[in-house]
């Protein structure tokens, strides 16, 4: 499973303005809605489910990275978006540091394998400091898409 | 002195080693001083590193090798085996994610 197979290009938020964890999640879910990846009617439900998941333990897993996620029946395939915060967001991360890179995932409840492969793929790239560093320097959707393409081992598609 | 201790474990739970179990493994592993790795086939993860654990992409039923070397290696492996055998209980059942 490649990043560009589940990251919704139109929903990428290159300059995430969010004062809190909840803000960040709301903005990213709204962006998925605007891109048509999730139904408008389910926006609130998805935000609530992601916030509920965060109560179990922060998905801020260190290195300035958070992967908020939920399963939700409104999607029939794994969809995700990327948000980059220049200022950093307090995500109650496991290492206590602010997060700058967010991958938000929504996956169908009946396909745990897809969710796991999505997490696997994202984690493999995000443990690479060079990838994280380039990602944090990206300022446009296209920069991010190109970087994800490159990470997928593709030539950047124009 | 530091002979490696190994044990085989099987991934419980329909969701595999998703983020909650990986966090629990990393937390548990951090209580020990020895080096601990979890291996799936040719891929090895540092048991304290959530990124590497998630990077295993270990689905339900996957066989993994837990290996530790260092002064508290036996205790560490036993503790992680317990964690797997508990099905990450107390946490896993609370989340469908």
C-alpha cells in the first residue's frame, strides 16, 4: 500500500493553523470533507470518534509526529490526510514534545488489515529523519504530494 | 553474561499490532535496561520504538520473535510474553481502533 493510494491529495493541509489538538483534528477532518473523501453528514461523528480515540492514549508518538485516527462506517476504503503545523501543536505526545507533522486516518471498521498497512507505511517513512525534515520544509500541497510520491518510490507526477 | 533470551509470540486481536498495542509494548520495554527487539521474518524492530513496531505491520496471528540481551533480559522477555498473552487486555477491548 502506497502513501498516495490513501492520502487524499486535495485534503492535504500544508499550513495547519491550530491552537490545540482538537482544533488540529477538526481542521483536518473538515479538509477531508471539503475534498469529498468523507460525507459532510459524518464530519462531526468522525471528529468525535477521533477525539475519543485520543482519550485512550495520545497518537502523538514522538519525533514531532501524530497519527490521529479512527474507524468509521462512512468510508469504504482507508482515507488519510496530512497536516503540517509550523508553530507546533500540543498533542500530549508520549515524548512531551509538540507535533509538527500529522497524518489523520479514517478507515472502514471491517478492514483492520488496511488500517494496519496504512499505519505500517506511514511509520516506516516517519521514522526516517530526512523524510520528516523534508516534509516539515514543505509549504505547498504539491511539495507534499511530490515528497509522498518520492517516498513511494515513484517519479513525481506532474 | 549477556546471552540473548528469546521467545516466540503470536499477535492477538483482530486488529493486529496497531497503535495501542505498539504503545503498550514500547512502554513495557522501557521498564527494562536490556536491549529488546521484536522480529517478524526479516524485519526487526526495537521494542521501545513505536515507529519500528508499527512498521512491522503485524496482523492477527503473525508469529514474532521477542529477543532480549542484557542483565534483565529474562524478565523483559517474560514480561512481554505476558503482555502478548493477555491480548493487551485492559486496553485493547476498549478500542475498536
